[in-house]
C-alpha cells in the first residue's frame, strides 16, 4: 500500500500508511491525515481508491490543492507525486521502499545545510535506544521513547520541532511556530542539529533532555 510523507520546509514531520479505500486530508481532527494549519481547509482533499489506482480529489478547498506544482481538481496519483497544500508538501510513495531520510530531511540544501549534513555524516554511528525525558511542567519525569523515524514535539501553530533518526544519530529541526526550540541554551536556526546524549532542550517553556544508550 502507498504512503503519504508530510514535510514542511524540507523537514519530514509525519508519515501515513494508506490502508483505506478513502483517506481524507484536512484541518479538522476527524480527518485521516490532519494538517493543523489555517491555510488548510477543514475538509481539504480526499485520496480515493478506484480499482487498483488512487485518485486525489480537491474538496472545493479555499486555497486549492496542487500536485507537482499544478492546481488539480482530480488527479490520478503516481509514485513520487508531490501534493502541495499551503506550505506543506505530501509525497505519495508507492514503491514499497522505506523513505530515505537523508534525502528528504533538507530539501534543496544550501551551504549551511550541507555543513549540517556533513557534520552528521562525520559523527560516529549511534544505534542505541533514545528517548526524550521531560524535566518540567505537568508531565515532568515522563519519558517519550523515540521509536519512530520522525517524532514531533510541541503544539501545532505555536511551536513544533521534529526529531529525526538518521544512520549517524538523531537530529532536531524547527518545523513551525514563532517559538524555536532551544538546544543547550542556543535557539535552533535553519539548520538541523545533531543531538548527543545529555543535551538539554527547551520548547515553549517546557524543558527536556535527550538521552541515548
């Protein structure tokens, strides 16, 4: 079955395995793929199976649905098609292969991004289990295991960061919101940063620690 890989500004934030004949996309929480952004309509589009093929249909959304840069009302989806809804890009993958995170983490890398990726590439490989430990607030003491390739933290529309597992370790990147994550006292900029066990994180007033065996 195909997958829908959601990214914003080149950072993968979510992945959905398509297992239903009808998969809805929109801002409302009852959609199968929820994108909590004002540029996205409550019921924006639907991915509908017909025979052995999938069609994407725009549901008269306010800002429209684009596939590979073209506005569409109904489109027969092909492997590697890219759906654009607002600032979000949704890659349609129907190749049965896992997504290459090194390729999708940063789109159209410039010099700063290349430096960040080079630093990650030169770092020693880390294969141990990792988690985020909450140090403050109502959830203090809770540990969130990083079992997925991409784990998002924060509150949509306010402050969201993504922690992505790569072959060389884990990196953190700012996804959306005016409040940027802070790593060891320094705000995370445009570049994804490699994490080391013991690093302290702060996001929207909540203090956390990255731990890895």
